[in-house]
C-alpha cells in the first residue's frame, strides 16, 4: 500500500504544471509584445522569507499557475543580481510589476499574497492592461 501511495505521489509530481518563466527581462518583454499579453515581473531577494513563502505557496497553486501561464508573460528577477529596468524599484519585496509590451508599468503591488488574493490581483492587472 505504501508503494502504491508513493507511486501516486510521484506521478502527480510528474504531471504538475510549472510556471513558464522567461530567462531575462528583455526576452520576456519581447515575448509580451509579440503575444499581446501583459508582462509580470516578480522581484525577490535571496534572503527574503516572504519571497520564499510566496514561491512555496501561492506560486504552487494550480489555479494561479494556469492563469499566469495563459494570460501573462513572466520573468522572475533577483534584486541586486538581475538586470531589469531602473524604474522597477524593489524597496519592498517581493514586488510584483505588471507592464505592457512597451515596458510601461500598468500596475504594481508589493508583498506576499495568498492564492485567492493573488488571483484577484492578477484579474486587476488584466483589467488595467485591457484599458
């Protein structure tokens, strides 16, 4: 029975959906412009416990993953280590920026957000993008 449970857990992990992150800000911006989707930039730091919590909880939620992958182009950058535009400051982290294909900020919000609240934030960003 334990082997069956272990096998089921392994299979679930194999079929789990992951967020499709772009490697660089420039790559993500070009893709967002080409696909006419908003660009979501997540800025974190290596020592941020709220960043780790956000990554371990909210960014593991299947509904959040599905919405991000279908409606946005994403890039995850590290404050003080990654290259991204200077106008995307990250005094508070995690920091979530939503931009149009030209790189103009259409919405931004700092902090950790649980899945349900983050879905609402994503909906707000989509609404602002469409205006």
